[in-house]
C-alpha cells in the first residue's frame, strides 16, 4: 500500500512539530519545514497529497506560498489547508479566497483540523492515542475568545469516561514512554512490570492503554532522537508545562555529548541516559524518584550491565 504524503510548512516550528506528531497516527510520510523556499523544493520533488501551510509564508515580497501552490496547475493534486493567525485583513482575505481549507490557529486547532484531514485524505478516523493526551496535557491553557469560560487542560487530559482528575487509577503507578521504538517499549513493560511499574507507550491508543490516564504518570521517559526534530520540541514542551512539573523527565539519546546533556538538564530533565539503555541505570533513576511501589529488590539480571534492545533503524 502506498503511503500518503503530508507536507507541513510552518514558520512556527513548535506548531509544525506538534502537527507532525498528531499526523503520525495516519502512518503517512511526513515532511516538515519552516520556510517557503524549502517548502517549494519539497513540493517539486515530492508532490505531497496534502499540504498544511502557514498562509503568512511569502515567496519574495508579494506572493504568498499558499497562493502559489493553490493556483499553480502543477499542484492541483495537492490538497491544501492554510493556517493564518495574522490580523492583517489582506492576508485573511487572501487565505479565505484560496481553493483550500482555511483555519485560524487556536488552542483547539487539532480538534478542528483532524476531521478535515481525514476527509481530504479519505481515510478512516483513527482512535486517539496516548501521544494526543500528552500533547493536550502540556498545551498552554489559553482562552478561545475573550470572556469565554475556560476549562483547565489538565481536566481534559486526566479524565476518562467522565471521572474526575482526582480519582486514582486501578492500574497504580505508571511510566509514560514517548518514543517510536516498539521493541524497547515492550522490553520496558516486561522488566519494569516485574517491579510493579506499568509502562504505557505514547503510540498506544487510549482504549488499549486502559484507565491509566486518570492520574499523571510517575515518570516520563522521552526519546530525544526522533525524526523531524520533534524530540527537541517534546523536551521543551514537557519541561515548560506546569501540568507536568511534578513528573520526573528522563531523556534518552544516542548522542553522548556533554553540551547536549547540560542543555537538557537546564531545560528541566532530571537525568539524561545514553542509548542503548542500561536497565540497571534506568531502574536506579526510577527508584531514586520513587516511581515504583517499595520495596524494589533488583534481580541478578538487573544488576548486570545488560542493555535494553537497540532501537531499530
């Protein structure tokens, strides 16, 4: 089956990274960029099925990127969603006149954009994943409009089946793994499970992960080495979120660089571990931050220098 192709061209690189993470549930090929020239080059060589474009990105001084793609016959097969948060009435009018969907960025952008994407790509609606929960939990809580009653993001993120966020999950404490290595996630689930700590992968659907979303995770294990720079985005997003401030953030990376470790620790990570992971070191961090029910008695296998599975290339 041929994968559908999605281009995300957004001068706001954090928003572009979040959209890439959200769209990854479609199992499509995704390219991201932050300037008009790169977007044009990708379109010419790659011919995406769908383009999510920042309507304010310009080619030269007069023409917008979204106008160029929408009116150029060579790109008629590319469906376009134009994003514009500019207050300039000329940009607003130009975006609304395009043969494309036009959306104004807001805190509920993905909720409005998701059904449009499914319609344009003609794909079945996929169930929400734990990754969506993580992005919701770390989102900035901003009023949708002046005077509107707002609901804290944490209430949406930590509620399942109408239960209040204060209710505790029957699953007990759990670790959230934010990475795309399924083999590592399964290994963590087996080995930490023997110590009383559930492991939930951010790529799981909310249904298969059970009721673990009723309470915050005891620890967040985040893979820094993710394509498209989303690892860097996730570290900054989680570290800056007051919703996750009490959740220890452990970052893993193939890069054993002192400068990278200092930067991640300054952002808010409590520990940086080099891959391939040594389970005994991870278990040490888990125990140090009291993420598992006591007591924990490491098994002889855990005390060895055995590493967890390497990430598949």
